[in-house]
């Protein structure tokens, strides 16, 4: 809980910067959704990866601007061992559910090795970027203003869910209400957020949240889903 105890040092300025970061990331996802059908799959992967790394750099820039250390987003101190243990267990479960179970029980096959390598790199930027942005930065800064870790976690979870809307609305030609009423999809994202937030809050380290986030997205992408 140490990560959230430190949030008392954050002000409305930090919360405003966090919300600004959220809206910028949504715009970036809107951009990716717009170009996804205009460029090759490899190009969108490169563009998406660069965007994710740029936002990580943006968070680092905000930390420098506000004279806040990496430990305030879970990337320096904390119980890294506990974080990685919890994250590894969750990652193993997700890898089996999203990948191995499909191969063993549904006859699906792995994609080519070159595409797997590309996905390994790309989804690392996704896991790193979204964890640094949402669990590491936005959640802690909102908690500094709200002064309640549970309310801040729920609010951050809602933002995390909404962040997925712009890309899907444009890329898959879906309406807001179609996404909002897809309760299984919404619940899956929100529960994922709660579990990853628990790992971060419990260990004061973000690494155990980055790992399963990366593995979850990656494992689903490396089988054919016939």
C-alpha cells in the first residue's frame, strides 16, 4: 500500500496532467483506428509500438517536470520480488487460457516465428505503456486528489475501459453503444484492471502488472484462432 500512501503529495495539477495524458492517449488510439485499414499490418504494429514508447517517455517527462521519481509509478523501489511472483503466476494462467488451451483442445496452430517475434516486441510496448500510463501514473495521481484508493482504482478502471473505445469504434466500425453494451468485453477489461491494480498496490511495484499484461495480449495473438 506504500505506493498509494505517497499519493498525498499529489495535487490538482498532477490530476489535471493525468487526465490530459488520458485524453491524448485516446486521441492516439483514434489515430491508430483511422489508419489501421490504410497501411499494412506490420506498419500499424510499428506505429503502435512507437506511440506506446512515446507515451512512456511522456510520463517520464511529466515526472521530471514535477520533480517526482520513478518510484512514484512503481518502477524503482517496492517489493519487486513479490510483484514478479504474483505477476508470473497470473501470466502463466493467462498464457494457458489464451494460447495453450486453444492449441491443445481446439486444434489451433501457432503463427510463423517471424510474426511471433514482432508480436513479442509490440505487445511489450503495449503492456509497458498502458501499465505506466494507467496503473502507474493516472491511478496514483487521481488518488492524490480523491484521497480514497478504492474510488481512485474504480475511476481509473473506467478510464482504462473507455480508452479501448476509440480504436474499436473506428477500426471495426462500431458505435459507442455497441461497445458499452458488450458487457462481457467491458467486464473482462475492468476485472483485468482490478487484478493488475491489486498486484501494484500490494507490492508497490509495477513490474508484476506489466508482465501478465504483456503475456495476456501476446498469447492471444500468436495462435491462428481458426
